[in-house]
């Protein structure tokens, strides 16, 4: 009986986690010169990044790599509400995917330029619903711009591979700098 429950629990866990990836495809996009531009996992139903992400320059050199996580909403830290005209803290705002975990940015020579982690919280600016298009008939859609927040240690490297600066963040707040 105990073995059956363990197997059923494992199968339920596996099926629930597999369901998250059902609509996720692996895509490759290319620069006009034919070199790889972006390689990523993408959710075709939600139309958002959903996992591994890599970006390459026009020569084919890797310049960015990290992971995205699909979320229903994220905690917003110190958001500006253009509708209300003041700063306020939203509990949660709708957002489909956010960069999470470790991200690396590279020099064209392949050396790591920046390495750090992003928080699942965001900083957002909400647009003004009183803005109109050129005809002054149709209001412009309210937009929200997101700033993804650094969290933990961020290391900055010279092209020789040596650390030139280190920063430490807590949900986007810079609390420590060493170097430069």
C-alpha cells in the first residue's frame, strides 16, 4: 500500500510538472546574416519566454544567457501609478514571465562581463490613461514598463576575466559596492 501511494504521488508530481511544459517550444531565431540571434524556450499559448534564454551578437558570439519563469503575477516594489499620479506599492501585478536566477552577460571575446541574479519582484511604471493618439479621439492603451530587479551579488569583470566591481542588492536596492 505504501509503495502504491509513493508511486501515485510521484506520477501526480511528474504529470503536474510536465503539464507546465506542454505548450513550451524551443525556438531559434537568426540575424539577417544567417548567424544565430536568439535561442529560447517559448510558451506558444501565453506568448512569453518560458525557460532557458540565450542571445548572440551578429558574429554568433554569446552575449546573454539566463532563465525566464512563467508567473501569474509578481510582487511589485515601489511602482509609479500614472493613473493615480503617485508612487504606491501594488500587491501583485499581472506579468507572464520574469527573468529569474543567475544571468550572465558576455564580452564579444567570450569572457564574462557581468554575472548576477534577478529577483522575482519588479519595479513598474503605469501609463497615463488620459493620453490620446494624434486624432484626440482614441485613448492610447495604458502601458506598464517593468524594471527587473537585481538581487544578491552582481560581479563585473574586465575583458581579462578579473573582477573589477562587485555589488550586492536586495530586491533592487543597492546595499554594497566594492571596486570602481
